[in-house]
C-alpha cells in the first residue's frame, strides 16, 4: 500500500541526511521532492500546498540534536504533518444511542458498499459483541439484495428481507421495526449507488436519512480513484450530514492520494479502511500508523493486534511449552506457522506492515509466493508423522515418495528443509511461542529501516 509515495519520500529523506542543520536552502530541494511525490500520488493540489507550507515552517531552523540527524528531524516533521493531514487519532463509531443504533451507508456504485456493510457487521459482532441486522434498500441493482443476503449468512448476522418491488423508505421503516422487535443493537442500511452523483439519488438518500436519523452516516469510497475520491466525498458531505468515511481497496492503492485528501477536503474522519476482499479485511483507520507506513516505518501495532486476533492461541501455547521442554521445532509446527501467516492475509500483508519492508511486500505478494506456501504445506502433508518430527531421516527414497505424493520437485523439498532449519533457529531465540511472539518482538523496532540488528523477524525464505 502506498508503495510509490513511500519510495519517493524515502529518497527525499536520504538527500537531507548528513547536514549540520536544516535551513531554507538545504531543504528547498527536499520540499520540492515532497511536493512532487504528493502530486504524483494524486493528492489534491490545495492539500499539497498546505502540507508543504506547514513542513517548511516547522523545518527551517530546526537544530540537530545529539541523537538525531537532520534527515531524521525532517522525517519526524513530515510524519507529524502527515498524521495531522490524515487526522490526529482513530475516531470510532458513536453508537451510544438508544438501540438500535442505525448506520447508514452511502456511496457510488462499484465502491464496495455492500461488501463494506458485511465487513462492518462482522467487525461489530466480533470486536464489540453487538447483535447486528443488515438490510438493502438498493432496489435498482438486481443482485444487490441477494448479494447482501449471502454476505449476511457468511458473517452470521440477521438479514432483513427486501424486494425490488418495494419503495426504499418502506424497506428501511420495516427493517427498523423488525430490529426494535428483535432487540437488535445495530442496524446497518445499504443504500443504492449510482455511477455519478445525481439529484434523484441525493433526494432518496436524504429522505432515508430523515426517516432514520442514523447515529452514523458513512460514505464508502474507492481509494484507487485518488483525488476523485476526495471530491466525490466532498459532494456527498455537502448534501448529507456525513459522520465519517470508509476507504475501500486501500490494499491495492499504491499512490495514497485518496487517504491524504479525503480528511483535509471534507473535514470528515476516515473511520475504517478495506484491505482486501474477505469479510475480515476491514481495519480501523489509525492516522499515526498509516503515516508510519507511508514513511516506510511499518505498522507494528496493527500487526501485533492482527496476530493477537488471528493466531491460534492454543497452538502457540502448545508450541511454547514444547520449546521450553527442549523439544525441537518440527515440520508439523512449521506447517502451523505457515497456516497462521496465511490467516493474517499472507506474507505480503505482513511485510507491508513491517518496518522497512513495504517495498518488498509488493514483490513477494505475487501468485508465485502464495503458490510456494501451498507447495510447502503439500510437501509436509505428504510426509509421515515420524518424518515431520525428524526430517533428518529423509533419505533418497523417502524424498522421492514425498515429492511424488505432493506433486513437487526435489529442489522444492530441499528448499523447504533449509527454510525449516532457519525458522528452527529463530524459534530457539524467541523461546517458542511462534508468530505471536515474533510480532511482539518487533514492537520495539521503530524508525526508517528499523529492523533491529538484522532480519531475524523475517519469515522463512525471505532473508
């Protein structure tokens, strides 16, 4: 995410390092590069001008302390201003109202609105233990109602049936009555989208808003549309009392223009971001963490939180106990760790949040990397329990049987064994515990390129 912007800014910081102090002359080039990086990232021009001016005012005359180089001082200023542009802190949903708290979702067609409804329903159910009902008031897109019904079943929340023959206002009134009757905590309403903003659309959603008086009115917008996302959000905010924004497809946004423009142009906080297609792929938007990721400093806190949520704690504890007893990290344990990485969105998602690894994330998040993970699992599954416990017994004939059984080549098996040895050494250093411990161990790593004294935190095969 935001790889292009990260690369350009990293080059800029290298140019100002080594200076005795920051002056208007020696940061002029750096500021020009920052301006170009932001414009190329499709950040809105007024936002770019304001941002660069604020960095200039703070940067000129900043003396270098004993522990910081000018490059680091400049980096700190840019980070602070990025965070100010994105919003000072994560702003959660305000659901402190008489139940059911209503969340009205608005946005253009194709922005990922219906999927975001399901993601948000899952998030509220799993993280806040809320009972959730979803309803579709989109009577114009034939598959919209069925799509939401399917997603509601997937995330296991209540679905209120609706029909294309009904009026949107009747649908939402019926859903509200049903939610009250069932003592539902949160009602999420999916509204119709259009290819562009039109009068009919705004009148309809305005009427729905008036009838429901929602606790939250969220605008869902595709981050990949860049500056247009901010302009569309502004147009909606002028017609509708929005309380926040949900940025979708942010995982595929290499530029970052939408994220940096939406808050500044609309004055509305970005509350959530969609980071993938799965219903689990919704994250609260933390401006400080996003600023760190843009600057190549990683987002270790989100990685730790993800590990805490998605890593199988029983397996992690069992592995920790096993390592404490002096028993080795065998191939069954290795397979468990591969599965845990997959649960966290794959190697690319993890690398994107590791300090200094954002550039590598794009390189490894190819089908080849995912294919290799699948191959490794197939190889381990083709072994006997005895071979998994003690891979040293794998002689020529055993290796042939394993490769034939897994549909792989001898070099694939040998590479896996080598990577297992590397992981084994790393686990000894961490005293077991596996992936969750690895995430916590990275918690103290900060700053650009702050990977500590080497690449010990890297997954196997990427050293």
